[in-house]
């Protein structure tokens, strides 16, 4: 199985346990875990499509951005917008 798919499932399981144990706390960590779950699902899809999207956030956004006509991964605008919203919600860059 694809390593990114395994990591996505691992993160999703962690999010479930975190939410069950702390339903009203740690929203910052819950958002971060959900973002990285989507990050790994995105990489798994890119691997399946045999597309390189990069390893850091800047490369990935460049390669999936629907406004970039040279992007390597052709996502629908809605998928890009949701990924971007998760990134901003998790406040990855501090």
C-alpha cells in the first residue's frame, strides 16, 4: 500500500481518538492533523496518477493551484480551495 495512504489513515485514526478523548479542546491540533491527513491523501492521489507535486508546501501549492496553467496536478478548483482552506485553518506556517 502507498506510504502516503498509510500515513493518511494513521492521521485520521489519531484525529478520531483525539476528538473522542477531548471533544471540546485542542482545536489547533485537530485542524493540523486534518490538514496533514489531506496532505497525505493528496500525495497518495499524485502517486496514483504518477504526478510529482513536490515535498514542501510551496511546491505543492504551485503544482496544484488551479490558477497555475503549468501545474503538474490538475485538481478541480473546489478541491484546491478546500485544501487551501485546511492549510489556512491549521495555520501551518504559524
